[in-house]
């Protein structure tokens, strides 16, 4: 595991005593990772989690979001992902009620929706994303 976030404060109070873990049994190292994630989010800092496949990163982030009380949106990234998939696209609306003219409508993408509604955004398999999509995500997260 590598949870990338440097902190200097005591994190022992971030997980209340007696909280039942919905992610199953947790080792002291896992609890420490949860504390690091909660501290980073409390400080409004991004977190990069690196580990082998099947280790439990998704469960760790899901449980941390649950403890933090934040909605979580997970995105399974791939080489086929487009900017439109994440941010949105213009679509021609042809089903016009009341006899009006066809018009273009912007459909918000799932990343933009999660971003606007304050969700935690978990970008799984981030290394597979094409460069133009990475650049858009970077610009969005810099705001």
C-alpha cells in the first residue's frame, strides 16, 4: 500500500471508538490508511492510493467516504473513455413537445455531475486514461 498524503497532526480521533466497520475486519495498517484519507479530506486535499490489484482500494475509499458522510462516485477509467463521457455533451433534442423546433441540449456528464454535487470522486485505474482526458480532469480539479 502507498497512501500519498503527508500529515503531522494526531489522527486518532478521526475514527470514533466502537464504530463497526462495514468493510469487514480491518488491520491496524488499514485503519491507519482510513485515518490518513479522512485527514486529507478534512483538509480538502487530494489523495493518491497506489497498490496491487485486488488489495481493497475501492473498499477503503468507500468506507472512508461512509465515515466522512460524503457521497462517493466511482469511475472505472479505461482507454476508451472520452471527455464527453465525463464532462458532458451537446445533443440534438428531436422529441419536441408542443410543436417546437428541434434544439441542442447539454447533457451533463457523470464526472461533472458528481463534481458539482460535492461527491467524493474515485478515479479507479487512472493510469489507463488517454492524455486529453487527463488534461481535462486536471483542469477541473484545479478549480
